[in-house]
């Protein structure tokens, strides 16, 4: 992730969406796009993986903002801020299930938007300083890595790793038996990997190509996990598959 926070706006009132986009750009944020339909927002999140999503709860399409958020969360853990003019208890409780970072009630002013996003950004930075588990990789060999967890060194064989997912400045290593959260940006971790079986397919994902179950036009599957494939990496993926 770059130092510039990227934000996706999901709002079906294009006047409101354009106004928010302008304000965010003026505040120095990178707006990855504006989507008015839940289905388009899901695809956008898969392809661009924004740092924050501003989500209108009451989208007018086939799925509302809450259902859209739930679908995105099946793939990514992206901080969520809800935009809502509906403050009834039932909607609030339903939205809470997606664990949003904040709510912004409509109509809102520039200062309210600015302060809410600033607080969320501070929270994200604090989480980055204190990852869920303070674990690090201490050595990478040809067929294994050693992960330091508190006072122990844990051996992880590379052929047990299914994929690695970036979560800001740390990585989630998914294996056949358990997961490890390590303090390292994905790019830095990949530089230590000497195995040719691991291939980057998205800015947020590196996969073990020997573990692939299915490959589609813009995604692949490993153990029922759907992983997006960016256009930037697709050619390398297809070349690697021909060599397997």
C-alpha cells in the first residue's frame, strides 16, 4: 500500500458521489472510483483493493450496501464507512454485523466527512503498528521458512502454503493446517522467497501455483477461496501454468 490512502465511493446519487469525490481529492486521498451498483462495487474492490470503502447503505440495485459489504468481506478485510439517511434500529443492527469503522449520517457537511475519515485513517495506522500477532519470518530456505512466534521458532514447509494475502504492512500466510500473520509488506516477503512455485497474481495476493484448483478469466480458486487475478499479472500466471 502506498502512503496515499485510496478510497472507493459506493453511492447511487451521482451528485452526492461527485461532491464526496471532489472533497476527498482535495483532502489528499486517492479516489479509486465511484460505483452506483453493489455488483459493480464488488468487482471494483476485487480489482483495485481500496484501503477504505465509503458505502451507501440504501443502494437501489438488486443488493443494498450491507449485502454488498458482506460480499466484499468474503474476499477482503477492507475498512468500511457507511453513508446513511436511514437511522432506524433494525438497519443499524444489520449494518453492525459487517463491523464498520464508522457511520456518517446524511446530510453531512465537509467537516463531518473530513473528521470521520481522518479518525478511521488513524485507526488503520494504529492497527498497522500493532498487528494482531507480532510474528516475523526469521529465515527463508529453499523448501521452508522459520517463523518466530514469541519465544519459539515454527517451521513451515513451503509446499504447505496455499497463498499469501497482504493486509497493509503485514501478510497472512494461509497453509493447509493453520494461518500465520507476519509483520512484513507483501513485496518485502516475496523478495525472500526462493521457490518458483509462488507467483504474484494481484497486488494483494501471492499464490502457490501447485495448489490451484481452478483458473478463470479474472480469478482463481484454492480450497474454495476465490482470489482475484489482475490483468497486470495474468500473462505471467498463464506462462507459469504451462510450465507446471
